[in-house]
C-alpha cells in the first residue's frame, strides 16, 4: 500500500496482492491472470439493484473487499476515491468510503461511484443526496460541510463491492484502488514558482478540440461544448498510443471527426451528474485501456508538474478563472479541464486546451503564475462576484502500468506509487 503525506495531502493506494491481503475480503481474492487484480472468488450473496436511470431491476451476485481503517496523517476536509478496473459485460462494481470524524463520531458508508466501463448492464452513476449533517458527497468528492468549524475526517477506509450476473463465473477485476484526502488552507492567491528543470521541454501530445463536437450526442452532457474532460483524457490517451477499437466506434456517425472523443464522452458520462467531468470516472475510463494506470490526485505546484513532464507524463488539470485572469484564453470558466504538455524556455505553461475552435488551435501558452494560481487556489471570486471553491491542484495522471525508473521516481515525488 502506498501511504504518502505532504503539505496537507494524503494519498494511499492498493495495487498488489500484499496490499489486498491487508483488507477484509469475503468472497474476493487477489489473483494473477491475463489481468491481475482483485476479483470474485465465490459470491457471498445476491441483491436486487434498481437502476435509477433505466428503471430496471435485476439480480446480481456480489462479493466485497474492505480496506483497513487507518488514521490520516493530515485530518481532511475532502476525499476523492479513484480506481482502475475491468468490468466485462455482465459485471460492475461499487466504491464506498467511510471513516470517523475528529470528535469520534462516524460517517455513513458513502457511495463514491457505481461504475461499469460499458453502459449495457447498469448506468454508471454518482449518488446524489448523501449527507449526515456534517459531511456530504458532492458528485465525486467527500466534503466536510463547514470546515471553518474545525471538524475534520480523522480516519478513512474504502469498500469495494463486485457484482456479476447470477450463475456465471464472470468477475470485475480491480487493479488499483486509491483515495486522495486533503486539508488545504483557504487561499485565493498562490505563491509563484520559478521555472524549473522542464523549461523548454514539450511532450508530443495530440490535439483535439471539444468545440468541433458541438451539438453531437447531446444526451452526453449537451454535446461537445461541455466535453473538456473527456477530450483532455483522449488527448493524453492518444499520447500513450491508446485509441478505441474500430468496433467500439461503430455507433459514432462516420461524418464526425475524431470519433474517439465521442467514445470518451460516452465512456465517462455520469448519469446522475449528467456530465462527463466526474474525476474518478475519467481516470477509470483511461485505465480500461491495456497497459495504463490512472489516478486522481493533487499537486502542490508547477514544480511537481515539471518533474512529471521531464519523465514523459502529461497531466490533466482543473482550473477556474475569469477572462482577465488567464491571458490568451479568451474565456472564463467555473471549471475547465486541460492538459499540461510542457513548458516554454521561460517556464510558461504549454497546454492543450480543448476549448479551442479547431484542433490546430488547441496548443496554447499561458503565463506561468496566472495558470498556477487558477489551478492551485482553493477559493476565488466567480463571474457573479461570489466566493466559490477552486480545484486546489486537482489533476488526473495517466501513466504506464510498468513505468520507467524515471517515471516511477517522478510519480513517487508526487505521492503516487
């Protein structure tokens, strides 16, 4: 199990047979195979699941795994779970989070996601309305409701439930489970960092525009205008040489350019949130491609991002800004994803920004401190003049299942094993 804490950020993950052996595992086992990971060994029960998005009830066999409950080195105001798994047709999984508060009271078991790679068995979904008067689930994020009061999450554990059609030997296979917990100070301005070792280094990440998909498949978050997250994900997937198989794209209108972006939107869509920007769902989608891992984590500076770029790992960042706060963007946003692919010789950020009118226009250069502030701050004043939450350095990292020594070192420096 990885267990890294620094600067109010605590990330832990389970990826190996030894990691899985630390948990309570009724009906599951960690096994090798074509796809190693945690899987159903023998179902321990059956349950009827009413899919709220189809109205269909179906019976499922299940088995589960629960992590140990451990104290957090930094009691947290937020937590985000992420996972890498294969869910063949006839299977799906649920991820839940629980813990204790700093005053000794316990949280409920919160559902962090009900997920399948496809949409033929269930509709992947976050779960709305989860709260206990002290914390709540905001789509993909556990959050203390009133952090100024001092209450924090003191301990944390995760539970996986794996489902399959009754009477079959099918199973999901979970290769990675992780949880990011953090307590970041309220900050509307972040200190500027100096250009570092990646100055002048740029990765050859393909360019895709979300804007060329306007009006396409509006059932997935109103079409391409809102597809910044899956478009960014697909750019980085293409950098790693991963694209959907032709059969997976058969549903896309052949007149549409870059059909793989449409596939990414469908594969990341959260039927409760009604959007493609669910952070863990994007990471889980990326990890369905063979030979890749994916995590949701937080970084503390562009200096950390530079080490990733030097190791050949682009990152997908979430930013909030007014038009006046990011020169060259030409727009403002309450939440937008773009890929950081390098740095100029002066240390400014080279980004593949999907909110561009064409693929050719996707590559942008943004001033280092403007970009860093829009990404790292935890509070900002939005276009309505209201205080709003910032992303606090959230990013997606997609990287090889067998990283190089340099990639392993760069990831470890960011708390990811």
